[in-house]
C-alpha cells in the first residue's frame, strides 16, 4: 500500500508542481544513475530539493531512492515520521549522536543496490547560497568505492520554497547533473574534486545573483 501511495503522490502532486508551476528544466539527464549502488550529491536550499531529485527518476524506481534526512526533524511526530519513511523513503540520521559507525544505514542501503541521496551542506542554507560541504560523503565513498558519486546542482528551489516558508512561489528551477566521480583514495582530494565539479555545474547555468 505504501508503494502505491508513493507512486500516486509523485505522479499526481510532485510532478505537476515541478513541471507546471515551477517549470523545471533538467540538463545532463544522461548522467543520472540508472541503477544502484550510487550516491547522488546535491546542494540544499529547500524542502523541495529531495522531492525534485526523486522526481527525476521513473516512478517504478522510486522505492530504490533513499534520501538521508535529519531524524530530529522528520521523526518528531508520528504522522510526519510515517510520511517520511514510507512515502519519501528517508534514511534517518541522528545529528550529533555518538555512534560507532554513523554511516552504517547508508552503507547498508548501498549494499542493497539502492541510490542514496545526500546533501553534504547538512541543513538547508539561505536561498541560492551554497555552504561548504561536510566530509561525510567522502567517508561514504571510501567505505563503498564501488558506488559512483553523481553531483547535481539545483537552482531556483531556494526561492520557490525557502527555509521557514510554507508558501510556494512560482520561480523557475533548473537542475544540472554532472558526470560521476569515483573514490580517489584521499578524503581531502575527493572533496576538492567534488566542490570543483559542483562549481562547474553552477557555472553552466550562467545564473544571475539573487537580489
């Protein structure tokens, strides 16, 4: 039943909002992973980010997409927790919690040939402003070097539904996917390559600064 509800939610709500109201434009579709294990890495400005990334894939593949999300936010009440787990399919992560291996659930998802979605900035930033990436994605790539890392840059969603807002504003949004990266053997170099790739994707859009 949950899978049917997930299918209907994306078919009847998410996709119409993205395609009709926001006029989503996708470039680089050929670089999106066709199967798992794989890691999608994107910038983060809006609650729409996760839904947008998932909507890029065929409906039949939704159940294989596993976004990492903050447990303290998405599991704070039973209804939101049910929706987040069953419709979005999140992997809840405890921020600041002491755990032997905080990436264990993400590694397990990759071992099941799923596609993990990560936002290395951690939390949503200011509209259309990128923050420095945290190194968790490098450690995950090191733990599962067979999983390619696919960078995706998104623009416009931070204005369409910024942090703290419940009102959707019809700004056009752009999604640019880039060629995947592989584990390079050293965390600092990997993060440097990833940041560089994201900057290249952002530059492809020739986006004007938001005022």
